[in-house]
C-alpha cells in the first residue's frame, strides 16, 4: 500500500519574540536641560501632573526664609535662574511635640553646632558641599537623623536657607539630609520637587549617583504614606523614572530593592482603588511614572526574576483592568509584558493567569485604531500562544475572541491598503524598509492566527471562516515578499497551518487551486524562508489529486527535486513530503527520475538521516511508493543507487550505529523514539524489497576463442 504524507512536520508555533521584532523604536521623552523660567522654554511633563510644569512651581518651605546668602553656583545656571521661592511658614509644621527626644547636648554643641556655623559663613560652593557631607556623617554618628530629636527645627532652618543658592550639587546634598530628617507634608513635597527639577537634566545623573539620592527616594516610597503624600510620590517617581533610563543606575536599583518597592506601591494603588471604587486623584499619573520605570528595568534578568518571585504579573493586569481608560498606563504595561513574554518563564507565568486573555481582548476593542498599543497587545498574544496549547484554547474560548481578531484584521488591512496608495508607480522605496504601522499590526496578527490554528479545536473553525481566510488570501495576493517579507511569510504560515485540516467546510480546501497559483510567485522568489512556507503548504495540499495534477502541469515537481539539493534540512523535509504525495499516484512516479531525483533523495538520506529520522522515514516512504512494481533493483533505481541504498539502510537499521550520536539524554530518547516508530518499520520493508530483487552476481567475462 502506498505511503502518504498526512500533514506537515511542524506548524508555525514560534517566531521572533524580542521587543525589537515589533519594528517599533519608540522612545520616551528625553530629559531636558533646565532653562531660564519662561513659558516657551520649559517643557511641561503633562504626564506627571496637570497644570503648570515644575519649572513654574516654586518650592515653599514651612520655615522662615531668612536672608538669602549670595554664593557662587556650581551649575551652569545663574543664581537668578535657579532661585527657588522660599516663603515663611509655621514652625509647628516641622515639630512632632509628642515624639521629640532629647539630644546629647555635648555632641550637639561640640560636633553639630560648629558645622552649622561653617555652613552659614562659608562662601565657596565646593566647601559648603563638603561641609554638608560632614554634617550628614555627624548626624548619622550622633543618631540624630529621623524626625524625633529636639533640635531638628534649628537644623532644618539652617538647611533651608541654603536651598536658594542655585547649585545643583549643593541642592542634592541638602535634599539628602532633609529627607533623612523625615520631613513630611509640604516640606516632603517641596524637596521631592527640588530633586525632580535637578533630575530633568541628564548632566546631573552623575551627581545623583555619587550622592546616592536614589536610596533616599526609594525610602520615601517605602516608608511614607501614599494617600497623604500622593503628589510628593509623584515627583519622587518622576525622578526615579528619569534615572532608570540610565544603565549605570541599574545595579544600584536592583540592589536597593527598587522592583519590590515599586510593586508594593502598585499594589497599594490597586487596593486603594478597589476600596474606594474609583481611581484616586493623581493615581493615573503616578502609575504612568511607576510603570515606565518598571519598563526600563525589565531588561535585567534579575528584575524579571524578582517580578516572578513576588507574583507581580497579576498585579500589573489589575492595574490595566482598573485604569483601562488610561492609554498611557496601558501602553506602559503592554511594553512591560511584550518584553517579559519574550522569555519562556515569564511567558508561562502570564499565560497561566486566565484573566489576562479577556483583558487583552478588551484593550484591542477599546483601542483598535491606536496602533502603538494594539501592536504590543497582539505581539503579547503571539508570544503567549507560540508554544502553549492551553493558552491557545483559553484565548479562543473567550467571548468574542475570533470576531475581535477579524475586526482588527479588517481595520488594519484597510489602513494598510490606504497607506500603500501613497507610493506611486515609479516611486523608489528605501532599501531597508521598515514595516508601516498598519503592516506591523498585520504581521503580529497573522502570527497569532497561525499559532491559534495549531490547536485542533480552533484550526478547523478558522479554516472554515470565510472572512478570515478571505483576508489572508487578499493579503497574499496584494503583497510582495520583497516589500513585505514578514507579513507574507506569516500569512503563508497561517495558510499552511489551516491547510492541515481536511474538513468539509474548509475555505482553504475549497480554494486550494487558487492558493496554489498564489504560491508560485513565492517558489520563484529568492527568499528561502518564503520558499519553505510555500513548500509546506504544497505538502498539505498535494494530498489532493487536483493539486498533484497542478504540480505536474506547472512543473512544480522539478522545483521540489531541485530543492533537495538545498542542504537545508527543513526545506528538504517539506520538498520530500510533496514528492511522497505525488508518488501515491502511479502515473506520477517516474517524475523522480527527472533531474536526478533518486540520487538527491539518497543524498538527503545520507546527509540528514542520522539527525532527523522523520526526514529519513519520508525518503524511505517515497522510494517505497516509487518501487511498488519493482522487478529488479538495478533497473528500478540504477546500479549505483541500489548499492548505495542497500549500504545506507543496512547501516541505519543497526541500532548501535544509528543512535550513537553525541546528544544529551533527552535528545537521544527523542531520536530513538522516531527511529523506532517512524524510520525502522518502513526502512526494514524497503531493505527487504531491494534484497529480494537485487543480484550480487558479477557478470561473466566474454570467453575468448
């Protein structure tokens, strides 16, 4: 009985999974240098707070200002440009009367007071900065940091007088001490504003790093009350977001527990939102900064490990659910997930959170025409469904999953069609053309469809969906692999997976001859990935007699034979599958003798057999079909080919020789399974047939007379 290829060796169940696969290189707002205050010069961080930017917001301390002492500034700004408005306030704001503790008077008078006097007298900025460092160390030594010692207000008053000097370095020194003194309320807000203003310039990153300001800011987030200090947290997070974009801070952020602190903050926001039943004021702005920071951190393997260990992914999904109307928050988290799901362990963790599928569908429906968000959500779905059959099933069972994908396909197909009209007939396109925005969504979307089609409960339904198949074929018809390589390859791979299913209402089967015509242009392209996908589709479709006739009429079989020389294992496998299906028809078996087909099959057997017993099995099945009516092995295969085949089969059927590769144990078990179940049965039958029809007698020489 002839062997027939039952389906493709593999489906498209993977693909490029790194963020840069998106073809998008979106950048966050860059830090900007500080300029003299003016409406036209100062950029407004609209994503941080509504209303005026920090450049127009003066810092107000709740202590008497005192007389501003003119000092030389270490920054490029003049004192006038960097001046902060310090207004009088009540000393009561800085006193916690019930919790004050007595200080060591001797230590205060001998160690602290002289330093404070030096600060008031010193005019040189560098010396003032050095004295601030000395003060911080002395306060730490005397256990005077915190908010519970009696002389704290005197100390703060001295520090506040120096804020107006205009030196970024000095301001950071002062801010560090002020934060260590655990100020609260307006004072905490103002010091966070001060640090944020300095952090807006990348030139100050080294100052921030050298003074370990990050640790002080993380301590604010860790220990202060969120609801009482939401605006201060906002500026604090703004600074942390800025510096998180600098790789030099990454190690410090990981070491100081930044990931855990940020996720604790997100959890607090989630819980507060749940309790109140509504999003609290400024929570959206705070989440934009927090999630943008996490997005910068997740490139670190340690950050990813920490996120998994604290089960952070469901919390991030909850943020999206509660703030689904905030596109900036959703986009940031989508960027986090698109990075995380490029790694197997993170992908598995998100896929196991069943609520994520409905969430992603809601996002697609809400922001269908917002390409920057949609393309990432679809990319995430492609990663989730790449190697996880349960994820494919869960997603497909969500209400409206397939209609949502169809609607998205239709929307961006139309957008892409419209954008394509911008190129005139004679227009010259850039050599390395990046996908257009609409095309990029289609690339990710067809990958999702290809992955879903692998599931036996989903694939047949998609194959029978006239609108989806119609859009796939329209895409394949209208796109050139030279211009849209990824889209054409993904579309063909989807058609390949759908062509696997031989169901009565399959649109793929109904339009198989039209599909075969479309694939011809791929076969003659110079793109090996495109050729491979086209051959795979022919491998499935060639189980049909009409397609076999088409292949011979169009000389596609000659192309398949030529591909056996490609020295590309997957291409040889797929081409051999097509030839196997052709040899089911007795009338088409002689085509193997065209173009040296028999020899090329034997070359594939010899070259790839020991590493791919499935491919070796296909070669043997093809030769078995070809030799069904054998009477003599030499006349059937040729003398040299018959002897080569005997030698190869005898060698490969020796288990010790065949499975003696340098593989690890799991791979050895895999190879042994396919050798025993797929290769050995047909190879043994073929060997016996050849032996029964082969003579080893040497011809007698012609006698001399």
